[in-house]
């Protein structure tokens, strides 16, 4: 890992544990084992480190959202199989991905004192997932997988418990295998109950 990547990796780890505001360039340098001048060779300031992390996250998240949509329309297997692929992708490669999870933790901490971070947090933890789920709900209704209903309401009904379980198991404390397992059990049980309540086929 080169120096730039070490700075990013260390910064993200510290931001996710302590919050962006609480971490200084000096703290980062001490942890990486470099002089402050070395950081400024790669980054203008601490904000530019955060910007780079957010940009990388946004690229990953955008690609992930495209995968969600494609997973339901690729014509492979049944619609419910496609839905399970989407859920698995969202859980394993987004919420429980080490990099994405840490960035989301930073968003969660900093949203209370930073308007930009609050906007990003709202977009990627609330608005985007609900938009995707609303589209999924419309498709589920059109394909006759579930009975008709308000797609936006169904999106909230589906996603709210997942958001709750993510906060309970994935964003609170260390991201351990035990917590991942607890999240999976809770989330997949919710999905099963959701389809049963919706008359899923």
C-alpha cells in the first residue's frame, strides 16, 4: 500500500471511530508514521482527504444501485430470485462492506454538525435506497409477485426495519462477524415476513 492509500485508509478508520471533526492531520500522521509535510504532498488539507473518501464511496454506491436495478431485470431465474440477489448485494457489498460501512459511519457521526455530510447521509442511507425500493415495489406489483399497493409506502414498509437493523447491528460498535450474522438473521426474517404480509408469490 503506497503512502497516499495509507493516509486514506488510516484517516477513514479514525474518522469512523472518532468522527471527522475530532481527528487532526497530526493525529493521522502519527498513526501512519509520517511527517505532516508528507500528507500535504498528496492532499491539500484534511477536507480533501474526506472528499476523496466520499468520491470513492459515491462511485461504489452508484455502481451498486445500478446493480440493484439490473439484478431485477436481467431475465435470469424468477423475479423473487432476482430480488434475493439484490437484497444480498445491498447487505453484503454495501452495508457490510468494510469501506462503505466506515464511510457511512462517518456520515452518521458528522451529519449533526455538517450540512454537506447530512445531505450525503440522507441521499445514500435514505433517499436512494427508498427510490430503488419504490421502483422494486412497482415491479413486484406489475409482475404479480405481490398484490397492488402504494409503491412509496411499500418502500418505506420494506426498508425501515432494514435501516433500523443496520443502525442496531452495523453502525453501532465494531463491525464484527457476530454483528453481521445478527443483522442477516433479522433482515432476512423481515424480508420473509414482508412478502408473507404482502401476499408474495
